[in-house]
């Protein structure tokens, strides 16, 4: 079984953000075609593509539909096949680094110096640690061949 093609639309050329979302979705489909996927996953992906191809929505509503269907596909392949979009862990760990490492470091530094105004010094430290961990995890996923070329 084969993943069906996304139909070209006339209205996507006038809206830059819609054009970008449409090309992102098409890139996702092209990347998934390169992978060996089980039949049930392909059927589910084809349902999402058929939903977009048969839609008569325009502009904002089409953009919402594209984002919804892309999110469903990404959740499905992440859950069933452990395929991860590029930079997924980097973005995730940026926030976690700030919360887990940055704030406690800032609080400790503020308590030691007696000036809680220095709390914000821990945030860039946490951000840096989070980015390093996230980039390491993303490179590991890429080496394993489980990365999808979608932002």
C-alpha cells in the first residue's frame, strides 16, 4: 500500500503561511513514503490526506485542518513507530532545562548571595543545559534513523 498524494490547491498560493503549512505537510508525507510503514498506519495516514484533499475549506480553516491532520499523523507515528520530528527534543528540553536546572540554580545563587534579584542568572544556565541535552537526544534519534524531516 502507498501513501496517497496531497492535491495541489489554487488558493494556497495567495497566503504565505498557508503555503508554508501545505509544503510542511507535503514534506511529512514524502518523508514517510521513504520509511517502511505497516498497512494500518498507511491506512490511517491516507484517511488524514483524504480529509484534506476532499476539504473545501479556505485560508484559516484550511490551515487549522492542515495543522490538525499533521498533528494526528505525528502523534500516530511517534506512538506506534517511535519516529520523532527534527529538533523535537531540543525544543522540549529548552523548557525543561529552564524549569529543572535554571530556576533551582538561580534560587541557590540568590540565597547564597542574599540577593534574590540574581535569580535570573540561573535561567540561561538551565537553557544551555537543556539545549545540550536536547541536541544530544536529537542526534541519537537521527543516528538510529527515527527522525522525520519536519519542524
